[in-house]
C-alpha cells in the first residue's frame, strides 16, 4: 500500500506564496456528537516490568466545556518532526509543507473531562491503531467525532518503523519510516512489524485498563497526585472497550487478537472496526482465526474495487460469518478518506494528486463518522442492536453508503 498523507488545518494562519494557508484548506466541521471535546497528548505508563514509559497517545474525550483550558497543557497540532518527515516522504519542499501545517495549534483545548452518563458516570473506551505512515495525530477528526458522541478515544503511536515518525519509549531516539525492499515479499517483510504491533497493543491495552481502574479508585478517594491522563481514563469503562484500525492498523489488530488466543489471554475488546483492512501482510492463521468478538468492515470504494483486497477480506468474513455484523463502503472515496489528508488543501488539488476520490468529501466523511458511532453503540448494545446495524448503516445516506456484501466474490 502506498504511504498516506494525513494532514490537518488549524485556526492559526500560515502563508504560502503570499496566500494564507488557512485559505488553502477547507474548513473543519464541528464534531457530530453533542459533547464538547478535550484533547491531551501523553505517554501511556508502562505495564509492570515493561520499562518506565509506554507508547505516546493522543487522547480525545468528552470535556467539561464550563471549565477553562488547563494551563500549560498545549501542544502543536503536528510535531515539527512529523512535518519534516511528511515533506521528505512526499518530495514536497519543507518550507511549503511548513507553511501549510507547521506550527499549528491543537484544535480542541485540554480541559477537565466531563462525567459520563448513568450512576457510575463512565464512558466507553476506544483504542485506534493507525496505518502505514501513521502517528498519533493522523486520524484526529474521526477521533473527535467518536469522542463527541460519548467515548474516550486513545490514538496510539506505534514504534515499529511503519509510522511516519515516533520516538522510542525506552531511549527517546527517533524512529523513522522503514522502507520495504524493492520486489520484496510483503508478508515476510511486514511480519516483524506486525509482531511488534501485537505486543504494543497488548501492553497498551493492559496499561489503559490498569490506569483506568487504579485512577478511578484514586479519584473516588479524592487522592491528590493523579495526572491529567489518569483523570481522563478514570472516567472510562473498562468493560466497554472497542478497537479500531485502518489499513495496516487493521492488520495489526487481527494479529493482536490472534496473539491473545495463542497466549491463552482473554481479549477485552467487545468489538472491532476494521477500516480498509490490508490483508497482504497477513497469513491464513490471521484471516481464518475464530474471532472472539463481533466486527465490522468499513471501507473506501477504492478498496472494494480491488479484487485482491476483497478476496482477503472475504476470507476473514467466511471464517467468521456470525461475527461480521456489518459491511459497507463509501462511494466516491479513496483509501485515505478516513484520515486528515482531506483537510490538507482544496479538493481539486487533492484529487489531482490521488488523495481524494471523486465523491463529495463532506458527505462521504460524515456518513463514515456516523457509521463508526453506530458500530460503537451496537458493540455495547444488545443482540437486536447488533443485528440491525447493517440496515442502519445503509439508512445513513443511500447516496454514498453501499452494502459491501454486494461486491463479495
């Protein structure tokens, strides 16, 4: 799969050739949910015996809009290192790239979290695993939409060398994208990356659950010393966990679930969203495993038009007929449609360079975000809600949402 751009507009103006960068980028719509959104970027703690720090994560959560932003908790929207690596990878002059996305502020302020509904006041937790050229900033709008609909969304940054940039949790040394060899065997080359991602998902999941449980007790006892990340996660419901991946991220999700089964460990997630699942790096043991939880396939039109991709996804479905509760694609979209890349510049330019598909971006993305929220609700709902999910997806927008079962081989 080709490297993906995931770029982000911001309230601050940049200039390119005398034109304000904000005028080159389309405006960002408000999140689709009813809740205000807060955002923090911090490292997860390491699990016991696993070192001092875990992966870097960007966490989106329902925030208390009546509170002022937390002092000192601000960060650039795209880290300078990410901007530099994206420019280098795409062959774009760094000054041009910086003028568009460099030095931009975070979109959602870091505020205290709001209390969830119900007597326990907890929110479900969603963990997102990014694809090739990913980092924790890469799916910001989708994370915002899920958070605004009532969830704590943890976008983790993998350190396997398949992302655009990361820093090692142990040494703080930079980890840059590792290019595959020409004409190499994809599954062989990507195997160690998938193995590391599976380990990182195991460790990150354990850390999130441990922090949520321990911090909940500390906050309930009104003990001081809890970090902002602990305070946010203390409002999470560890019995309502959902895992999502895009492209290679989805492949890593399947390898992680398989690893849990091989180790005899329970997988705590109640459902999986597999978006444009890239099956080429996987083996039959991944695709033909008996998944212990329901899952959905949400794809771009580009993905379902590929026989190679549909064959691989069909293998997973055929092995888990009762577990695949919905499958759909968004008409007029290319592989990057769920990412931030579509907010990088004018639609005409993005289509010209093969990032944006021919469809109406806002219409297609809005349907995608709503599909994600409906899937989340179905995973945490009853059997009737899960069985009706496919029909609900098609009712979102009949112009852009197509049933994926219609293109299964």
